[in-house]
C-alpha cells in the first residue's frame, strides 16, 4: 500500500485554509486506498488541541479522517513549546519527533507540506 505523508505547519484557524486543504487531501488519499500519516508541527499542532472550537471547519473533518484510518503524529518539541503534556492528547494522536519524521520521509511515497 502506498504511503502519503502530510506535514502540516499551518494553523486550522488561519485564513489561508491550508489545514482544511490538508484534511480534504487526506480524505482523497484514503479514498484512493493509500496509507496517510499526518505530522503536526508548529501552528499545525493546534489541530490536535481539544479546545479547538467546534465551529472550526477543520475540526470535524480531522476527526473523521482519524476515524477513517489517518495516523496522526504530533511533534514533541512543539508540544513543549505550547506547554502541552501527553495527557492533553486526544486518543489516536501520538507524540513524535523530528527523528521519526525523518524516517517517515524515507518511507513515504508522497510527501506533502502545507
């Protein structure tokens, strides 16, 4: 099975809609029977914030993609920067690292950054 890696560093609250585009793309990739890994870093980590407003366009799609099989990794350094501990993580999201991202980049068939 082909593996697609999406690296999201744009906030789900940003007006540029990159996070929303990432979620829509993840859905299309999953529909095409590809394995999808989403790596959240910097402002993209806000997508994993359980306090993200329910009216945010990305929020529902994000959880739907997780339910559909998208693997979600969150940069540990970003977590520290934001003052988050692992207890804040929503089930299905795994704390990760830049070393893990490097390995994922080696394994991935496609790498998309938004």
